[in-house]
């Protein structure tokens, strides 16, 4: 299985809608960050589904190293 690669070393702020499901790119290869565009094919990695509880702005992890995937937990600050 391939390793996730950082799409960027900071989160993506996205306005989400309550009840809507989002497919976060876990592999880092999507051209439509932070969401999956199918580019994970062949990597053994898969997107992670996430449903918004509220209509609000959330911060999706761009570095793919968060311990609270798919959301940013600040882990990008520890990347070199
Ligand atoms: Fe990255 Fe689908 S393109 S998980
Ligand atoms: Fe990945 Fe913040 S962008 S933990």
C-alpha cells in the first residue's frame, strides 16, 4: 500500500452543510483537495467519508497526518 502524501502542510477551510456527506482525500493525490477525485486508484488507499453535523466552516486536514482525520488537529505544525 502506498503512503499518503501531503497535499499541503496546512488545512483547507471549507463551508460545509449540515447533513451533507463529504469524501475527504486520504491519499493526498487528488487535484480537488481536500476531497477525493478518484486519483487514489492503485494506491491501496481510500477516501474517508464524513457527514457534517452543522452548517459551519471546518478545517479539513491537508497534510494527511492528522490523528483526527478528516479534520485538522494541528499535526501539520510538526511536519518538516
Ligand atoms: Fe485521494 Fe481519493 S484521490 S483518496
Ligand atoms: Fe493536517 Fe493540520 S493540515 S493536521
